[in-house]
C-alpha cells in the first residue's frame, strides 16, 4: 500500500475552545491509483490533504507514504519530503506573475533531484506553444495546466490536488480532469484529489466521503469513467 493512514486525528485549540477537525481517519491508496476525497466545506478535507503533504502536523495517528511515516519527521525532514515526494495542485494557480510559463516550471525543476524534462512536460499538458507567455497572457484553464506541469515536473511520488477545478467553468474543468487522467496514465502518478463535486468520483479508483472530520463511506470503484464522459 503506497499511502496508508491509520487513526489520524487533528484538533485546533484556542484559549477556551478545542475544535476537532479530524476525528480518526483511516485511508489507503495503491501506487498509480487516483483517489478522491469528497465532502462539504468544513469537513476536514483540506486539513487531511495538508497533513499528507507535510504542510500541517497531526495530533496522533500514522501517515505512511511509500513506507515513510511522515508523522515522525522533524521540520527539516518534512521540507525534504515535500520537495522530493509531493506535487501540489491548488484551486488558485499561484503562478509567479513576472516569470513566463516555462520559467514557472523551471523554478520547481531546479530544486528537484530527479526532475522530468520541462519541454516534455509542457508538451504533455499541451502548453509547449505557450512556454514564453506570462500568466497574465493565459486563460484560467491554461494557467491551471501550467500549475499541473509545475507539480509534475518534480517527478513526485504523489500529486495532491486541492479543488483543482473549483475556479473553472464546466468545459475547462473537464479538460483539466482529462489532463489529470492523462498524467496518471503517462507518468504513473499517484493522485489524491479533494472536491465537493460528487460527479468527479467516477474517474477515481478509490472514493472517500468525509463529513465532520470522519470518513462516513469508502468505496473501490470497479468501473473507471473517462473524464470526457463525466457530466454534472
């Protein structure tokens, strides 16, 4: 099992109030699979993704990523873990505005120990002809394609996607989902995506429904739907 989570808990404390965000999460994902975490806003999805990505720390529990228990890593080790193992794709693209599309990708490529070729990745996301464009010269969908290329060029073990279609219209969203399926197939990338859109779960191998910090349902999808056939 590539990703294994056992009894993961997380709470946030103020002087008077303790808020339980994750109340004991169990989850598995095999290498090369696509996993979807479904749930409404405030259900704990982003907190869970941030812990898996080494951005946040849990209170207790186990998170094994390729046999490494990241809950035992110190801050320096977590930095190395994020740099070498994790690619992040966010709802908002977070591109550097004064760098071209190619330069936005190369910034990440230059800090990876085993990066993919920038031009090959640009071709994979159908953006090679926009290599020298600045973010302001790209549409929202094109900017998201560059943000996906930026995450993929690191050659990460795990791609974490936080509502990657949340800021896009239906047609562009479906194109981005098609691209993620292509990345999964062409590069063997393991992908974990959070969303509130139930229709997207049709393209996943594993589906986890989260409510109020708990997984209320986990499913293995035996019939994967191509992204271009997803309707919502």
